[in-house]
C-alpha cells in the first residue's frame, strides 16, 4: 500500500511528501511498519477480502517529530493509507470514523493526526473534511507538517461536535 501511494503521488507531481523511492526500499521504513503493527494498534480495512487501507493508532505523536504532547489523553493517528486502486471509495474517511469510535470506546476525548502540509494543503483539507481542525504547524527538516485535532469523546458529544 505504501509503495502504491508513492507511485500515485509521484504520478501527480508530488515528489516532496514521501520522495520517489518506493517506501519499502527506504532505510528503516519496513522496520517502522513492523513496529507500528507490533507495538501500536493497527486496523485493516478490506474490500472483498482484499486489504484496502490501514490505520494505526497510538497514544501520542512520534518522539522523532517536533510535536508537543497534547497535555491530556489522546488517540493519535500514526498512519493512515489506502491502496491507490481503491482511491475515491472513502476508505480513509471510514478508517477515521473508526479511529473516532475507538477513542470514544476508550474514554478519550481527543483524536489527533499530523500530516504533510505542502502541495497546496490537499492532505490538510482531507482531514478538515473529516472533522479535524488545524492546530500547530511544524517543520521536520524541510518537510512542512500540520497537526490537526478532533474532539470525539464525551465533551464533543455534549457540545454536538462529535
């Protein structure tokens, strides 16, 4: 899935977000996915028995990113990707709905994610369409990032924003 995302981005002129080398060929990337699936909480969306998307939740942002902790319990989207042959079918949006349900199930009010903020902000707008609000911008080297947050728990339900 990650390799297909790199190809898809590159075909659209986006070589800045994840570069041009397939994800699986970059140093440390396979190990990162192995760590995500063994140390965090992965969810796989399937269509007709075929993996179509992946969501990985954690209790906070990566310590390797210049992102401040939330200061309260949170669920953090560490990875969200869909196989590009299923693009446009709402796989990512459905996985974000699941992330909100998981946060509520565990009694957590805050769901956060960080994403690439370059390329005209298309990815940021995707998260905004899915109920997130931009909070903090950051740079990771030369990579522009955006943190987004969504209230999903008890407080959000009381205010009508869940």
